[in-house]
C-alpha cells in the first residue's frame, strides 16, 4: 500500500534513487516504505503544476471548494484503521489519541467548508461612487501556491491535511506539502486521500502535491519563485531558518511559522492555597499529556513562595514521578529532550524536584525543577523550550517580582492565570502585562487543548511565531493566505459574485460603511 | 516659529550640534530652521516614553482616541496658511494642491475617529462554551510603538499626521515619526499640532514623538527593540533596506513599505480607436500631475500597434511637449529623474517621442518614449520606476503578446484597463492575469487619485510593497498595527467592553459564528 513516491499533482513520481525510511519510535523497528527524496526537477514540476492549477483554482466557487474539503474529510475517514495504525507506528502516539486527532482534522476541513458556504469571510466592501469619487469594491483573493511543513507532534491535525493545508485550500491556494520525515507513510496515505477527493470533486490537476525529503527539499521549495506563502509548525531553529530564507528571496514571501512556547502559568495565592493538591494533579496531567509534546505544554509555572506553593510543588513532583514514561515522537526529539534537560539540571541556580527516571530507547520520563524568581530573572536561558514532559516552577517573593517575571517573558502562544475572581482583578497589571506577551490568555484551566473555532487565536509574538497578526488554528487562519484587491469603476459583468450589486451569494458586506446582507 | 528641535513626547530636545536644513526646491533658497539630528540617547528616550505611553494608551477607549484624532485635525486647520506656506516652500507644491492635501489629511484623521466611534473594526468574536469546550473570545489589540517614515511627495497626507500615523494612533499604538529631510519645518508644525491635541485631550505623555535626522537616525529607530512595527512610504531602495533591517532584528517586526509602482495601463483597441485623442489628453494630465511625482503615476501604457495607438502616442507626445515644466520635490529627486530618463533614452530598443525640454534648477520636463512589446519582454529593466513626469508606451502585435506583457509585469499598486464593456469581457484572461499583479484594478480612468474609503486597497505584491496583505490608505490600514488576542474562560469583569456579553459598545460581532449586534 505504501509506495514511497512523491505526488506531482496526481502523478506518482520517484526520480531519485535516494530515499528516506520511517521507524517506530516505540520499538525502533523499521517500517515499510522507501520514500524517494524529491529532486530539483520534481520540485520544479510540482510548483509549475501548482501555478497552473492556481489559474483555475482561484476561480473555483466557495461551494465547490467546500465540496472538495468535505470530500477530503470523507476520504480520510475511509482510510479507517490503516491510517491510525500507520500514524501510531510512525509517531508512538496511541490509537485513541490519533482517533481523536483524526476527528479534529476532519472537523477542521468541514469547518472551512462551512465558512466557504457562508461566504462572508472574503471581507467584501463596497463604496459606491459619490461626489465625483469613483465606485470602489474590495475583497480578499488567494495569494498563490502555498508550501506546507507539517509537525511531528500532530501527524494528522497539523500535517498533510491539517490546519495549514485546509485553510490554504479554502483560501483558493494550491498546496505543496513537504512530508514530515517522521511520518512519511501517514503523509502518503493522507496525500492519496486528498488527491482522490480532488479528482472526485473535479478540482484542477496540481491543486495538491506531496514531496518527500529532508531540510534540503524544504529549502528548495521555499526558495522556488512560484511559492507565495509558507505554513510551518515545528522548532524555533527550523522555523527561523525558513523565515530568513523566505525574506532573502528576490520576492520575499510571508512565512507563518508556529515555533512553540513555554506557556507560562501564574498561580495566584488564594486559589493556590485553596486547591494546591488538586491543581498539582491537574497540571501533572497537562505536563505529561502526549509525553509533553504539545506546543502549549506548561513549561513554566510561576507562584508566590510559601507553603501553598510548596504543597503544589511536592504533589506535582510526586505525580510526575509516578507518571508513565512516554514514548517520544522520534529519536531526534527524545535525544534533544534529554540533552536540554541535562543542560538545565547541571546549572547551579535550580533545584531538581523530579530527577529523570529510567528511560529506554526513545522514551522520556517526566521531570521538574524549581528556581527562585531572582535567579530566573538573571537571563533568558530559563525560557528556552524543553520539548517534552518537563516544567520549571518559579517562586516569587511578592507581587512586584511576579510582575517582573511577566515583563521578562518572551513571546508566547499562551499565558494562563489560576486565581479567584477577586485576586485576578487585583492582579490587573499582571494580566495586562502578560496579554502583551501572548496570543491567548487562559483563566483557571491548563494551556494544553486548543478549541478549533472562529474566536481562537493560536499564535503570538515572536519567538512563539514569526507573525503575531495571524492564527494557525480556527477560521481566521484563512487570512494568512489571502490579500485584498480593490476594483475601481468595474463593469458589473466583470465583478466577482461577492461584489455584485444584488449580492447573489447573500453574504455580509460593508456597503457604504454599513454592515449589511 | 520653527525651532528645529526634536520632540521626545512633549519635550523639545536638541542635544546634537549637527543639524539639517531645508531649502526651497523652486528657488534653491535656504529656509529657516536648523533641525538638530536626534542622538542615540534621544532615540532611546523617545522609544522609552513611547513604551511607557503604550501601557496607558492601549487602554484608552475608542471614544477618547477619536477625540484625539479629531483634535489633531482641528489643530492642523488652526495652522492656517503658516502650514501651507511652509509646506509649499519645502516641497515646491502649489498652495492649491497643499490645501487639497490638508483636507485629505484632516478627513483621514476624522475617518479613523468615526471608525473608532463605530467600534466594530476590532473584529470581536465570541464562541460560548459548549460540549466541554471552553468559552473563547477574540479581538484585535495594538502591537506597540510604531515608527513612521513620511513621503516627500505628500508632506501632509503621507507624512507626520498622514495615513500611517492616523491608523497607528487609531489602533492604539504610540507613534514616533522620523521627519522627512525635505520638509522638516512642515513636520515640526504638524508635530506641534499633534502634541497640542494630545495635551488637550489628555493622552499619555509619549504617545507621539518626532525626531529629525537622515537615514542613520531612521536605522537606529527601526533597530530599537521597543519599536514593534514600521510604516514607510518612499523609494524601493530605502524601503527594502528598512525591511531587511527589521527582519534581521532579534525580534523581527512587520514593515509596511509602500515603494511605488509603474502602474501599467492597458488600452484596448475599440475604445482606443474611438477616443484616441481624448484619452491622450486625459493621460497627459495624469502623467504630468504633480510633476509626475505620484506613486500611482502611469509609467507604462500598453496598446495594440496600429493607427489608433499612433494617434494616441502623437497626441500624448504633443501634450507632454506643451506641458508646463514642473518643480520637483527636491534636488535628489530632480537629479535622479534626469539620470534615470537619460539611461533609458540612451538605450537602443526605444524610440524617444518627447525629448527632455529645457530644465533649470530642480525642474523636470515631461518626456515619453515607446518600445515594441518584443523588446519590452526581453528583460525587466523597462519596469524600473522613473519617478517623475515620464511614461513608456508599449506596442503589442496582438492579444497574445499583450497577455505576455501582463504576465511579465512585476507587482504593482494599480493596473488600469481602458476599454468598452464587450472588449473588457473578451480580455477576461488579461484582466485576471493583471489582478494577480496589483492591489487595485481600475476601469476607464487614470491611476492617479486614490479615494480614501473603507473599500480602498492601496498596496500590492512586491516590489510595490513589502506586504501585499495590507493597505496604507483607507480604514483597513488600521489592521497593520494590531494583532488578535483570545481570552479563554475569562471572568466577565476582566473582559474588554468589546467582548462583554451584553455588548455595551453596541458593535457588530461574530457570536457563535453569527454576525450580530
């Protein structure tokens, strides 16, 4: 079933004799499939086809694109356990977790289908002619072919048919996915599903391609002049490398790189003293969820020094010691987790609360340390993400120091506050300060878990992402792949339906500065 | 009246003994004022004050910001002829033109005030909790202090209190303007007006600063870590330099550089044959308007070879010969215009139709050349902007070649089509192709003139701007200076008014995926 080819549009292609293989991180067992690395020629063909597809796909109606997205979801469901099994073998994630992720992936595709059917997302604006000023009409149009780099930690929801692909296809942009080296087989199965859906719904050839390879293939893709935007989820190193590469092109292009975060959590005193044990248990679950391999993993927990924080730390430490040792996504991530943790555990300023436990193969045990705010504030090193089931608890001497910690924070995907309403109000300055550092501010919960909806912002100031103005989750993520075009005194017959006077698509528009249908 | 100081918030400051002076381009006469270049210390103070102001200004209500913007407009009007005279002396632009530009500047400020009072621009979204999913609410928040670089060709509307400043202040971002070296006196007058308005309406100290200096001061400002975005209107060279600089910071920031365009015009056959002379006269006016110093100047006119195009060219050439020789904005622009024109006129492939006329001092005469599409298509040189009253007419052998010219075009602010409805429809592919190259598509008019309204897109693909997703004119330009933040399960008391359940500001919001008030 797994053939290891690239897909240049619907054509399987395997020009290169060099290939990658996949292995099961839980057992180090080699998995089936020799995944041929895309050659420069194959990359050029795929981008050429994407460009040609764009000329047609940009004019495909919302209804038709919606049918395509729905069909992709249906085809993914059709893959049944074949997909779940391969994804589990390639990622070490459980069947249950992957079934949930599959639902999310399909729901995301259907969410964009609904958005397209409703149609108002194009932000249509009309100013009729007046006082000698011309008639001007404005709406959003797709940018062109988009390159997508999936994430190892979400082989379905942030990968081949994940949020980036779904939003780019919804926007009207053809997509070329560079398959993730950790799950090329999962990629192939999903790529086939997308191509089948494209065929069944009559989408133009080249609307989707899939290429295998390592960083080199990715670089060539980003540098290709036909690529007009990049979606990426992964590490800071890879994300910033792609970002710099894209800015240095003759024509710079936008790169939406979601690069992770340590997701600071502020535990306020009253609430903590009331629920120290309960919160510790809740957070133990959040820290170890998916072996800590979520971009919203709580890697930094800040509280006021005192007995409540001690209780919390002790209970959290105990729970982490008891936690099942989780399989990491791949050898690179497992090695890196141990290395970074070891570097931190060697430092003087911290106290280790949960040592690393026994770790075989690619497994990573949960661990935890604590540091005083004074030491934390000395430099930025403590804010480096340790991707895995690790957290650092920072103890503050008072409200001012907690505020100092907040001011010292780098850009984050999320910041969380745990506190009773009165103390949250008292800490208004802290909340306001943290708002500047994050894309999402969470109250009395854990940062792991991202609701897919129109009000979600999954993004944040650098270094959490390369563009804080956009989200990679939720309906607003479509905005990453479009730009406005204005038409001045355009004859009715040439106007897109969204901008015609009688509003044939029945969408919300801003007409002469009034919202109206 | 003109004192030549920087303004660090409301404090005049002149630490540096080095200064710039201004001169009248029409007479080369030196104008009053020694404009002290900002020192590193002054830049640091201004950004520090801006950062402190941001902590308060971000919480100022829409109503209050609106009062501030309206007051700026009032203060500018209060400057009466003092402002018009100084701006005219510094730019060589006529009083009439500058009075019009002042109206536009004040109207822009009032337009943003209206936008803030209406309030729906924040794109508020609410997804209530359901099925175990949390309550999530989303709206746009300001990025932080913004650096603004004004344009020489619009000393009022694209400068100190121009569109960039108005939209950034409306967004909730403090602004630091680097005054344009061509009109530092105009800048000082307007800066004082802004500071007076800030004082009268109780805005926080540091919400606006103005610094004098050359490129070096600009670089230091862009590199300052407290600056979170840059608005720029000017040349490709300066715009891309600022863009690269901003991307190389430890924390990259968005740069909205509007860098100009040659604004291609396609003359379709039927319409041209009916109105060749009339169109030539219309276009002579557009080419020479403001001595050709508009970013939407028609620098490229494309038609089908034949007698109608000959008539058009001859008439246009005659009108350009007759045109008054205009004063250019400054010596640099006048010199550059002549140099670039000379380089083109030396080339073999073109035929000169209007030679340069007598040009004294900083005056530039209108000129024009023609080239065959075959020669035009040989390379990109013909697409370099010649900033001034110059245009190049490209003659095509047929529809296919015209399409080839369109495909060959770089990114533009505008593309214009002149044609009857039937032939516009027949050229559907051409129109579609050009749409990909421009921010605004104009029908049966001239590209000069930009209506300030909510449906305007003044932007376009690189190299016209550094970010095609945004406009620098119209209400949508506020989007450049904001980012979304989501609140998850936030207690009502901590929510901004825009996101409270009872919608106290009565704004349009997306509530559970339905637009509603």
